[in-house]
C-alpha cells in the first residue's frame, strides 16, 4: 500500500549527532486538548494557544445566523472543520446547535456551498454519536430525501445527503420506515449511472442499508425489485467495468451487497424437506424424469412392489443416500432445500451435462461411481460455508468477486460449474465411495485457489478450475510444503537423506505384498457385460502370476490352489514384475508413466498369452501401483 501523499520524509542533522530521516505530516488535524486525549501528546508536539471550545462554539453558533451571506459561508466552513473534534462538538451540541442546523436545512433558503457546508457540519457532529438519530422530524427527512431524488443536484450536497440517509437507516429502525417511504430504488439508480465514484459508493451504501434493515419478509420483495431495475447489470457496467480503479470503500460496499444477496439463500438453506409434501417430492420425481427420460407412471401401471423397485433402482443411480425415500437426504440443515434447488436448476438449465454425469456414473462399478445426489448436498453445504451464507458482512472486508455480478442466478451457476468440477476430480483421483471426503477436500482446495485469483466472469472461473486439475493440486501442495522454511532446514534435509533408503525399501515391499495379496476385477465379455469376476495374484516367491475366473466376488483372499491358470513372471519378457518392483519408488513421475505403458505394451505384443489377459492384468497392475489405466481395449 503506498504511503499517504501528505506525509513527507525530511533528513535532519543536528550538530554532534547522526542524521535522521523524519516523517512530517503536512496536513495536521487540529484537536483541542482535553483530559481524554492529553495522554496522546508525544514529545516534540507543538501546542498552540487558541480560543477555548466553549468560546469557539458560542462564536460560531452566533456567526452562522448572520444576515451576511459571505460571513455565514465562512462561519459554516469553520464549523465544518471544527466539528471533527469531539470536545468542540460536545460544546456546540450543548448550545442546541444540531437543532439550529436542521432548521436551516428545513427552511430551504440555503443553496450551493451554504447548504453543502451545513450538511457537512451536520454529518461531522452526528458521527460522534452524542445525539440520537431518533430525534429528527419527518420534515427534515423529506428535505434530505428531496435532495437525493432531484435529477440535478450539487455533487457535494448529494454526497452528504446520501451519507445522512445511510446513517439514519442504520441507526434507527423507526427512521428506516420513514426513509423507505421517501426513497425508492428507481430514484437511486440514476446516481449509479454517473461517473463520480464517491456518489456511486454512497448510493450503493444506502441500498445496502435499506437491504440490511428490511424485515425478513420484505427482503425477497426488495431483491425482486432490484432485479427488475437491473441493478446488477448497472453496477457491472458502470462500476466494476469502469476504467477507474475501484477504491477500498467501493470494494467494501460491493462486498456487503454480495453478502446480503447471498444471505437471501439462508431461508432455503435452513429449511428441511418435508417428506410428506407432494410439491417437494415432485422435484425429486422431476430429477428422475430428466435423467432417465421417463414419464410419471399412472398409479395403476404395474404392481406397487414393481414400481417401488424401479424407483429405488433409479434413486440409487442418482446417487442418493436413502434409495427408498431420498427426501430424507434433504432433512439435514444446512444445506436443506437449497441443495435440491441447485440440483433442479442444474438439471433444467444444464440438462446435457446433468444427464451425462448421472448416466456416466450409473454405468460404472458401484465402488467407483460418483454419487450425484450426495455430492450435490455436500457441495452446496461447502459453497455456503465458503461464501459465508447467513453471516453478517464484516466491517473491514473488501473481498467481493466480480463474477458474481455477471449473472442473475450467480450462486446456482457457481454450483453448476463446481458439480462438474467435482465429477471431473473424482475421475482423476479414481476415487471410490470411501474416498468421498478426500475428494471434497481437493475440490474445496481447487475452488478456494480459483477464487483467490478473482476471476472476472464465470467463464474465466471455468478456465481457472480447468487448469487446477488434481495433478496440478498435488504439485502445488508439494511445492508449498517444500518451500516452507522447516522443510529446507539443515536438520530436516539430513534426516530425509538418512531415512530415504529405508523408506524406499519399505514402499517396495509394501507394493510387492499388495501384488501377492491379489485383487478381484469384473470380467468384461465381448458384449460389454460384467457378470463374471477375474482374480489375479503374485506368488510369495514373486516368480509366478496366478489368475482365474470366479462366479462371484470373494469376501477375502483367494488361495493359489483355486486359481486354475498361472504364468511365469520370466515368461513376461525380462521379469516384468521384478523390474517394476525395483522401479516402484520412481513410478509416480510422468516419465515413469510413459515407460510403464510402453514397456507393458511391448510385453503384450510379444506374448499371446498376456494379450488375452491384457485388459484385466493391466488394470490390476495399475491399481497396485496407483497409476492410471491406459484403457480397456488394448491392441
């Protein structure tokens, strides 16, 4: 952050002393000395003898009532400047100065600079919190609102009027009602279409204040009005995409508006689904209909047991936890009904992607399918936590995201992008149902890293997430760990070098043991059916590969005697498995992946027996070595 422009550094040299570079504030704020601030005086501070706060307050109180316009203007300038000091403000307020200023405003006789300095002094005096905002009349509120509603108004007057209205709304529920009757969103919109960023900032601040103080039953109605007036589009084109850089105060107000908009989702987020509510159950039926292109069957079509079985099968494919009554999945809050709303939005507005995800996962093996229903519920909960849905805005935060101002249904679109990311990451991790929480942690990491880059649009977010693949996340995490000072310290490096051979040997033995334990796979026939199983394991002496067909998936290990076929490892061209065992510590590099595939295919080409087994053996070895599977149709 650049230093304040009012601060200059001057080199000062005293005789017999070292030169010093001292910071001097060219614009100093004059404050009256009082028992409250006397301890803040630093050595070397210059004190100036001046008129006491009591006397100055009395003088200005009299001067601002002068019949001379020039004298009155000078008095109001001095009052606006002196009102920043709380000691003076207290004395002026004791003289009923606030009432005098409000009367001057209500009279309507002052314009231009006179009115501007009057409102400035009023704002400065009220900022000290000495006088309650509830003491002002309706006439004064109408007058201030009138300045805001006028199409052509002095910039300084408009800015002060907007600041006063914001403070009224935030500090008094009674004044909120009165201000809401005088100010409409339509009257505030033109101020956003100008070029003055200060006016735009105060205008958004007033909208935020009205939004924040509105009763819960009125907020949805207000949000509907904001959508009708295209507030989002106006802010996007005139503020966010303006050639002027966004200052901190504007960034804070945009952040507040973003939070308040997302907080409209809190009601749905905290609403449990009623399993007996037919309208809510129809949403689940709609998800099933879109995914599987089926129409709701009449009540008399088939037996009840048959229809229940059919529904249960489809709900399982949709990835719900409760296959019999998926409505029970949405009784957890958060995310409650918000998760179901997101799923329905995705199914209707991104139908092709929705159908592809559901059908793709329903055709996988049970343990490798990504459950769409469960994933959507957990993802919605995670997005609510990330965007802090339901929490009040922070007073010092400026963390707004431009992309959320590019779409009227930004949260739903954000979900649609992230659910596709989750499915992609699931496949990249070759995850099973036991890895669900691990996948969610990776997805959270991907989303958080993409958000920190502040993408300007949802398409840009997609691009950033596309680059943050699971492999890239692993690289980033590894790089971050290695760049930590603790990992680069000399004792750590020495310890790593000392224990590395032992760890490498342990890894080699563990993976050889995994090969010896064996694994069961589904056997794919020429018709792409998976009704049989295939088991393969390495002998304890690491010299023979035992394999064979099974009628059903075994509960534990299958002994070597039950596997009818076997193949000498030596027959697999140069002791393939032994070679792989010694290469195990290095198999996670991109070069080793390529070497692994080429070497295995070389063995396949030169061995007809392995060719007939290549699909299952390749998957088995890939699983054991935690490598990607090149494909099922090896030729």
